C-alpha cells in the first residue's frame, strides 16, 4: 500500500502549488498559503523539574472539512514528522498519537482526525540541570492537511520558552492535558495472539467479558499486518475478543503492534505474538437476522400510514373493489404490487451497500439528501395529485411507463416501486435497529432485511387480495369511488407542498421557487394532455418528452450550495459536534442528543409533539441539560459515522447522556413525559 502514499504525497504537493495566500507567521501550507490545520506547541508545566520533566503537546485544530493523519495514515496520507532543536540536558520522547478515526475515500482507508486533537511527547530534563536554567525548545513540524478532494503539505516553526523549576502545573493546564491523555491508547496489559492463514488475519485479544466495546476497529502499526480497507469482523466469546480481516502484504512476521479502538476516542495499544487462534462459532446469528427481519416487516407495515402512501394504497383497494369477485385477478395484481415494492427496496438497499463499499458515508434514505431527487419527487407527486383530482387520465394500454393509477400487473408493479421509493425516508419504530443491523450483516442477510421492509410495506394490499373475508368488506363500485379518488388527492397535494418546503430547506428560496415553477409548467402540460384526452386524441409522447426536459433543466438551475444556517447557540439547541459532546460528558453535564432531517416525518412529528414543547424545554433548562441536534437533511459524513457507531443507518435517533453514564437510546416515538421523566 506504500505506493499509494508515494502517489498521494506527490499529488498533494502539486495541489498545494495552486494555493497562494498571505503567509501566516510560524505556520504555512506548501506554496505559502495559510495552514488549514492550526498547530500550537504547549507544555503541561512551564517549569519542568530536573530529573523529571513534563509532557508537551502539539495541539492541532483542523478547519471544518479538513483532517490530519495518525502515525500510520493508512492507504494514503502522512503522519507528522518533527525535527527538534533542544538545549543541553533536555530530551524528547517519541510522539504519542490519540486513537484515530476511519475515513474511507474512493476505496482507500485513511486513519485520520477530523476534529481538534493533540499529539503528545514526554520532555525529560536531566537531574544536573540547575533550577532557573532557561530551556528554549524549538521544533520544525510537518504534517499533511486534506479534504476528501485535495491535500496540502503544511509545516510550522514552533517554540516553547521553559525554565527549569519545581514542576508546578496550573489546574487548567492539567485538566487540558488529562483530557488529551484520555484519548491516548492505553497499554492492553496482556498478550494478544495472531494467526495468518490463506491471506486471512485472525487476532485474539484478551478482553474482559463485562468490559464495554463498541465501534471496534483494528489500526495496525506493523507494516503489512492487515489490509487497511478490508472489512473487519469482530466477535466476542467470554474474556476474548476476536478480529478477523484480510492480511496485508509484506508483513515480516514476529511480534506485531496495533491499536484496538473500543469506543469514542478510546482504545488499547496491544502487542501480539504469532500462534494458533481458534475461530468463534457464530452463535445467535440466525436469531439476530430473524429479529432484524421482523423489525423490518413491522417497520414497513407502519410506513403505510404516511400521507404519500395511504392514498396510493386506497387506490389499490379501489382496484380490488372494481375487480369484484375475480379473485384470481386480484391476487395477480397484489403479487405484482408486492414484487414492485420488494424490487425497489432491494434496489435501494443494494445501491446503499454498494456506495458504502465504495467509500461513501451514506445511510438509509440517502437519496433524499440530493435536491435533484427531491425535485423529481415533487414533480412526480404533483402529477399523481392532479391525476387523482381528475385533471387527466392515465392510459390503459400496456407498457412500463405508467407508474401509478393503472389497472393490471404492469401498472401494479410500478405502483409498488413508486410507493417504496417515496415511503422510505424515515426509520420509524422497529425499523431503525433493523436497518442498522442490515449494514453489518453478510450480503445475503442484508438483502433479506431490505426485502422484509418491502414485504411489510406491501402487506396490507396482499392481505386484502388473499383474504376474501377482508375483500368482501370493501363497498361495491359506484359513484362514490370518483369522489373518494378526489379526496385522496388532498394528502398528495400536501406531500407535494412538503417536498417544495424541503427543497427550500436544502437549496433556499431560489431552489423552492425553481421547484414550484417546474411543477406549474408540468401541470400546464398535464392540463393540455387532459383536454386532448377528452377530445379523444393522444399526447403522452409530447408530455413525456416535455417532462424529461423540464426535470433536467430545473435540476441544472438549482443552486449549487445549501443556504447558510443560523449559528449554533441562537436557538434552544447546539449543533452536533463530537468534540463538544465529549467535553460535556467529561464535565459530567447531562446531554440530550437527537438526530433529525427535514425530510423525515417521524422526526418532525416527535419535535412538534415532544422535543419543542414548552414543558420539556423548561424541564431541561431547570436540570441544566444541553440539547444537541444533528441535522442530516443534507449529507454529513460525521453524522453518518456517528449513527453507524450507534448501530443505526438513518434518522431519527434519540440519545440521553446522564452525568457519568453511557448513552441511553430512547424510543423512536417520543412523548413529553418520556423526556421530562429523564430529569426527574
């Protein structure tokens, strides 16, 4: 993998040549621009005691969207290098890095820091150094700063002016260094064992059965021990933790070193010797899959109450009423509808898994983070609403282009696919954990869970078709069906209005105006089509071509960037920040953390019904609770990774951090009493 690093650094230097800004004193990017990762050299004690010394730190603060690298950067990147200029009697130990994060970009695994971090080192002062001796510390540090698109080599001439003394440490500085030390990997205290067979690495780590471990990841220090971008399977059995992954290239054998992450900024420095490592029998995997499958089916069933799904389900019920006693036709149509729903869920699930494998930080409902998809849905839902309102009719001849409202198996299939596409923005009750589990299961099991979601979504129509007792309760066909169809257009119009609002949230007033303008032009096209249909003439080809041109043109006109949002702290919450969350928890402050998105109906319902209620705000304010919100309306890799660490693939997610305790996951349907009960 070192060849990637050679190429990476060369490209980084070339990229850096294009950046030119006024130089920043002591720190600069390659080519003279300002540093994107600010570095500050600090000492825990300004008066280190002879014979003891102190701890020094490179306090690094990346700009938003930039990251620095761990000592073993992964497939690409560079760690920090330092050149010291020291006075007589002073020594500096090896750099000690905090536990890193993983960042997969285009199939390359990076070991990085995306928030503020500190690299520590021990400074020793010889016993014969006299008290009061000046100890000027000089260092030239070099590091690499990157985004997901560009890298810039940076450097800094940093200095400390110390004086040999009594080693006194001011409390504020000690607290800061204690916080940094808590992020360093701790020595494991026991010998790990590894075995490499047929290109597979199996690492056994002694780990107490009652010790907590989540978001476990192995960061190799020994060259060639493991392939960085390969999936890592983690299992536990008694007092043993097992990591299985692909072995790397060029490993020389013998003792191996690595860091094992076991939580947020928490991990162990381990040394492993070669030996035989027994596999852990997969216990309970079948039970896990069945539980997740059941959650997916129940979650899909509940999605039928969404306003953009219920009218279409009502139309399908009307089609069964029209079928009358033709049981065979009803069942064929229900099967086609079910196949359409399941096929769409499998397609979305496969695309999600494929994007994640390719390195994209995406989760469930990722498609709704793209304003172009929202625009397409706005036009589609508007067309369905005006069809239900009677503006035009969908044709009865064959073909796959009719997405909804048409009798027959082809129409039923595309109706099911449409329902699945517009009904899956949120992870409601039962569904959140199921989708999160699907992302860590083998491919076949993951696809089974996505299919289970589709089955749950199609279940009401399937039951109506296959249970005559239910179907016989449907009223007989009559004039009421036309009136009901027009009534069902109301929730579809409301859905279109909501999509226009969402487009405004993602791309501002300009984006919403473009979306509404495109919808207006589409309605004029459909009105023209309706007039031609009533005159017994065609026009579908012209409307189809016009709608396609309209969609492409409107998508190209959408603003490229999201509108500026209000600064955190102006409202009743603070914006999600993992570093700030760690600080609040370290200070034993209670925190209510929730993740939401403007396209998530469950999220918005919970906010209106519980989170934003006056009694909840008053209770939280009285108890000193910090309310932190993660907004996932637009793609945010940091939020995606945090959700994954909690075993979730989408929103909503509600977490309660009591002082000094681990996170408590709250239900996905909240009430005011649920939240106020947390602080009683």
